[in-house]
C-alpha cells in the first residue's frame, strides 16, 4: 500500500514537472513569435527555435502520458514542414497551436476519441497557394512516406484538391496516430523501413477503429508484384498516371 502511494506521488510529481516544462517552452515560443512579429528576430531564427520546441513537446507528450499534447505537436511540426518564412497569419496560426497545447497539458483527463478528433481537426492548416483558388474540404488525409520528394508531390496534389494533409515519415508512429485520430483516408508508400505500406494497411484494416477508413497504396510497382494488398485498397502509381490515380481514389471513396 505504501509502495503504491509512493508510486502515485511520483507519477503526480512527474506530471507537475511536465506541465511546468510545457509552459516554459510555450512561453519561449510566444516570445519568439512576438520577436518575429516586431522584427526583432528573423523568420529563419524564429522557425529554428519553434521547430526545436515543437519536436521536444512531441516527444515529451508521449513519454509522460499526454497523448493529445504529442498529437498537437505532431500537427505543428507538419504545419512547419517546408515553411521558410512567417507571415502574420501564420504567426496567428502558431499561437493557436500553442494555445491548444497549453490546454491539453492542463487537462486532468485523457480525452476520448471524439474529443481528440474535435481538437485535432480544428487546428490550422497551411496551403502553399491561394486558398481562394480552390474549394476547401473538411477532409483529413494521412500520408505516410519517408521519401520527402514523393511526399511533397503527393501532399501538393491533395492540397490542390482542398484536402488537409498530415504527413508522417515513420509507419510505426503513423499506426499510433491513426488509431488515436482516425483520418478520412490513409495513403501509404509501399516501400518503407521497418514496416512496409502493405503491412501497415493490413494492420490498420485489422483494427476496429480504422478498418473502415479508405486506404491507398503509393507505389511504382505493378499490382501483380505486390502480395497481400486488400481488395478495397486503391492503387496510386508514381508515374505518368499519378494525377489520374489520385483523382480516381478520391472519387472512389467519395471524398470530394
């Protein structure tokens, strides 16, 4: 009984220290955004500091039992991907991410699936084009690919259709994120280290939370060269017909 009490006290102490660390990092992040906004810091230096803090928050959230903090920080990192400058609207977006992380760290409970989805889907998205040119859809697509060039091409094609794209490099992490925040569609590269796209899709199809999520396999291989691909998985080939395959998958799953 005494050992259990000591353990509970230790857990509570670690949570307090984690919250203190989160608020310290967020305080630094807010100061960075203010400095960039006022011209006292360059966007390059500001982005470097923000990327460092978001990466630390992402890892710490999982380690200390605050999965929502980790999920928001992961989306923040995705938002920052390929970002080279900070506009005023993007600074506002980053404030929103920081606010949501602070709220998640201060929660005494772990939100359920519906509450987690509501928080994540309300986070800002960044488009590398004028959003007035396309119709924005409330469709969240998870893209899993370690190849940065391929990932950027696919993400750009999907974003041009008005979809929100969350890009992950690690298929193991993608498995965890998909279960915590089931997306509207999952696209995975066939070839990845550790866990290939076919195995990732088969694993997600075997989980009740994600079994009905539309999925597509991203590959340069012919379908006959791939074994074990479920029949209801769309194929998106990296070649001349890439755009047509993306469009076909979107139509097939009635996403927009």
